[in-house]
C-alpha cells in the first residue's frame, strides 16, 4: 500500500499501518496529507480561523515536571500572579479586539483557589455573556471543576502530554500519574465541559509507539480540542540539553489529527510558532483552525517561560497574515463540531464557529 493510499484511508487504518505512515512518509506524502486536511477543515469550518485570547495568570507552579521552565525546582524562574482587576482588564482589551473566547492559563498555583477563581470566572461571565471562558490550570479535584463550571467556565484544556505510561513517568515526578491525568479528563467530560487535550512531539523518551498511543487515545476520547506542539527545551530544567522536537513531524501529526477528528478545534500552537519560521501559518496550512494571541500584560509575557524563546506575539498583524493566506477571522464564540455516523453535525446548537 502506498502512503497516498494510506492517507486516503487514514480514518480506518489499524495501528500498524499508522506506524508505517509515521515511519516512512515523505515530503510529498506530507503535502498530500495537508491538502486533504485543509479540505476536511473547510468542509467543517469554511475559511474561518478562530482566535482565543490567552491570559497567562500565574507563573507559580507546585509541580516539578522535568520539561517545564515553571517547575517549582527552577529557582531562576520569574514568578508573578495577575490580580483580579488585571485579568479583567485583559478580557476588556480582548473583547474590544473582537475576541470572543478568553483562555485563563497558568501553573498549578494553590493561591488561585476555588474562591478566587470562581469570583473571576463569574465576573467575566457576567460582563461578557457573548464569550466562552476556557481554563487551562492543570489538575484539580472534581469538586473544583464542578464549582468553576457552575461559575461560568465552558471549556477546559488539559494536555495529557503522553498516553504512554512509561513515557509519562519519564517526564514527571513520581507524585504525578497518567491515571490521575486521565481521570481529570474524564471528570471534565462528565461535568459538561468542552475538553481539550494534547501532547508534545519529540519529548525525551518518546518513541513511535508513544505517538501511536496518543493517536489511539484521541480516537477513543474524541476531545473537542487537541493541542500539539514540538518539545522545546528550557535551560533551567533536567532536559536542558535534549534536542527540540521536529516541527515537520508536528505538522504531519496536525494533519493526521484533522483527518482522524474532522470537527476538532486544532490550534497552530505557540510552541510551533516558536520552533519554526512562520510556524503558525504552516500549522494553518496543515489543517489547524485556531490561533491563541497573547493578551497578557506586556510586563509578564517574558516571565511565563515553559520553554525558552517563546513567541509572545499578540494581535499585531494577525488579521493581515491570516487574510493573506486566503482565510478569514471567525466571528462569535461558537463550539466544536462533532462527528456522527461520518456526517458533520453541530454541538450545542452552534453554527460552525468556535
């Protein structure tokens, strides 16, 4: 079977055929995949690219993950927390830009307890009823997730990082487990959130089998969003001297995910924009349909450093770059599109916007 044939039948390929495709694809195969991915994206979402306003609320983290510059063991990290009024000011600015989704992201910072977070989420919900509120604040208990959902949060992003247990242990301290991460994702789904997960490409110890585990997990869990970016090392972590992940393989996996999950929200991630020249634009050409401009205050953007050299661009020139590709900025908050019996249908009465 040629790889073009494999790409045409990607949705139905068994694991071993997916392995062959990952191990043997050529640049020509990649272009063929990207063409198919763009066609599928257009069938689902038209020409729209949707913007998410990213507010990085805290660089404190109680965890000590080996790959992350925010790890508690990194005593050189620049720590900060945004106050309630600063976060609300970011949302006000983003709303004026036309953004209709706000993403509150941060390390696992116990200072942001349920009381503080629910107050902030409730205020955003009351002030911007036309907007979606997305949280990306790591592992929390089910009661916490329920409280935040009741306060007005719609979506939660929690990268699973890797679906391979052995690999997960290589990347995290012993107190963090894959079982807990997957339990959190199941809790979020059961509560009613639109759920995002994802993984790093090229992280230390990753094998083709790890990537196959990730693809199989995504096919089974069917998240509303998938965030994929290349591993990028940080000089103040145990993985400082590890090589970065491949942008080319990241793009190929983006295309595969678009074909496997046609209605998924698929960001061209900040990590991809950091790793490759015009990485965000390349991500859109590979089938992505979401970009997250940074609307955090300028004075903190260089402090939230999960990896070094992070792309901290905001809205500057974004519309022009997207329109130059023949695409357009999506309007409204919308929701993810779900697949039902091979036919695109809308979740929650949406209108193919996210």
